[in-house]
C-alpha cells in the first residue's frame, strides 16, 4: 500500500477473541493461526505534508517557474510564460504582483501545464482561498455579532427585561422575571447576558439593575432599532 511496509513485530501478537467483532469475523480458525496486529491508523494532517508545498502559494510557484525558465534562457519573457499557460499577459502580471486573485479553474489548468498532480492543485486551491488569520478573525466576529442581532430581533425577552426593570414592582431576580414574561429561567439568563454585552443594561455593585438605553418611551420597536444600532457599533470596532 503506497510503499508502506508492515514491521515484523506486527505479526508476533497472538489473536484474541473479540466479542465486539461482526459475526463474519468470528469464525473459528485452525489452531496456531496468527493474525497480523496493525498499529494505530495513519492520518494525513497538514503537519505531515511536504513543507515546501504548504509554505509556498501558487503565486510563488508560478514565480519560481518563471525564474527557473529565465535561468535556462535569459531571454525568456513573461509573455512567453503567459502564452505557455494560455492566458493573458496582463492578467498573469497582476497575479504575480499579488494585485489579482487566482481563480480555482486557472490553478487547475495551469497546474496541469506545469506537470503538477491533482492533489497538489487541490492543495494550492485550498491555500489560495483560505483566509489569513486577520480575515478569519474578522469573519468570526461578524458571525458572532450577526447571531447577536438575530437573537435580539427574534427573542422578545430582551425587551421585556428592560420594560420590567422600569416598573416599581421589579425584582432583580431571573426566576421572577421568567414567571412574569412566561419564559424559562435559562432564556432569561441568556437574554440578560446579551443585554449586558450590548451595554443596554448595567448591574451595579449594589445589585440594582440600570437601564442604559436612555429612551424615555421604551417601545418594543424602538428597542429593536436601538439594539441593532448597538450591534453595528460594536461589530465595527
């Protein structure tokens, strides 16, 4: 299998009956039969792949190919490489300068012309379309704040908590709030945490809850508008 050899020690382990095996694998064997014992399965991870392939982008691979051809022929031009790849000269120039992304179909086509395998082309495509750390972090933040906005709009418990906090009979107790609005204690706790994150509510050291919306007339529609504006504000930071 792919040039892998099984060590001799793998055949020295005697077979032991395993009741968890399927019935067809539990048939009796002749005395003295020894089955091979295989070590833990091997998994292919990025760390086990060739380092040059992981560390080099397809753009760098093209640049390396161009420099290699120029070394063999000093008169070899970028137009010649573009003709070889069957692409436009200006497009290739922009790609090598890093001002233009490389479409996946171009990576596949050019990889074949460069004699690369399909597996290598797939890795280059994955690397080319994988966001960098900063972009990935930004995308995670956007997903988080989008979920926050959807929760505020979809769960009226947020508005009810603020509404109740303005009443004289208000009790800063999640069980009491849950009974008043017909929600579970868990839902109230989640909504409360979100209001604190969005800085729409504050719990002082004394335990008193303070409404931070600054709205004299807190209608549900006005609250949603304010909450979404606060989400946009925080997501922009």
